[in-house]
């Protein structure tokens, strides 16, 4: 299943938006990891060399399986393993709040067990065709949690892949303009201090020189 487009890393103000839409008391998320479906073992994958910060082995396997279908291998394009997408997802989650991490981990558990879809096998044990169908079911679901949960997972997976310069060739992106980033530019830390001059910063002199 191929999903085109690049999703930016979720900003702080919207990290939990997928949980605030149509979620009644957290009951649906609580299903991700309990009951009959939780007894089916996940298909694990090798872990990265560096220790994971947030995900456990099962959750990492779910992320890896999802990413494998959203960004399938193509000739001449880095794979998700080449760019350590699962590790990057783990790193991004490590920078969120405890509540956000817990919610996302529960979401992965719900997706893996897929209790609402009445599957007898976890997502990681499905074949590629079945995995694509499971992703489409969440993407097009009438249940708000599933649709927004899919978008949350998709966003962090896509951001983890396309944040790496090695992936830019896949979408024909040549990188930011050379003159746009100045590594020697002064760092502005706010606190009432004026912004230092730089790209995108209009000084008062420049404002005065602007034409009609």
C-alpha cells in the first residue's frame, strides 16, 4: 500500500488531536492489548543497535510493519531500514509528554490486535495484501478514532522517513536552497531581545525601503 505525500512532525499543540475527536473515556484504546486478540503473538523484527527510548519490541515491530506498507521498497530509493525509520519514530515519541507516549503506544496496541476489526491474527502476522486492507480500513473507517489514529501513525512514519536527506530523491526534492540556511547565523532565544538579522527577518531599515 503506497501513500504519497510527506507529513510534518506533529506540533505540540496538536499531538493529541486524534484522541480528542470522538473518544469516549479511552475505552477503545484500552482494547489495544487486552482480551482474546492480545493472546496472538506479534511477529517481531530485529531491534536497532542503540536501545529504544519509548517503544518495546512488540510496538517497534508494529511500527516497522506499518512503515513497510506505507513506504514499500523501490529500486534506487532508500528503504525504511536504510533510514532507521522505526528508530526515528521512537526518538520523536521520546520527545513528547508521558501522556502522549502512553496514548500512542495504546494506539499501536489497538492497531496490532485490531479488536474492532474482529481479526484472529495481529497486523504483523498478516500478509502484505491483508495488511494493506487493514490500513485502508482504518483510513476510511466511519469511527473517528480509527481515522484520526491512522493519520497520526501515518504522519509520524512519513515524517521519520522524509526528514532524512537520503529520502528526498524519492520525491524529486533537491533540498533547501543553499543560501537559505546560514550555519553561522546568530541564535535568537527571545526573552524580549530583538531578532537578529537573517533570512525572513525584516529589519526596520528594510521596511522603510520597501516600495509601495
